[in-house]
């Protein structure tokens, strides 16, 4: 899975990244995500649609939350692994 494009998008769209991370933390619940980010639920829906457009080549159209959960988990694990390698 090529992920360079995804990292570039995360680098320049921190609100989108923050929304996706929170969405996964909130188990895919839009209202809970909106409350945690102090945003209107429609703002969260808009950001999720934007993310789906960006991620479509990587994730496809079905099971968005499940695939996003795996992607975010791998993204976070990669960061932990990279930090661990630099500390040794």
C-alpha cells in the first residue's frame, strides 16, 4: 500500500488528521467526534467526505470506518516504532 501521498495530505491538512484520529477514538460516532472537537456534526461529515475522496485509491468505498481504523492504528504504530528506533 503506497502511503507517501497519505502522509503528505496529513502534513498539510492537520484539521483533517485531527478529525480522523478523533473519529476513530470515538468509535466512528459523528456526534461524539463533533462534541470532542467542538465542531458541528455537519463539519465532521464534510471532513469525512473529504477524507474519503483522498483515501479512495487506498481504501476503496466500502467499510470506511473499519479500514480507517486499521490505517490509523498502523500510522500510530509506525510513529511509535520510529521514535523507539531513534532513542536507541
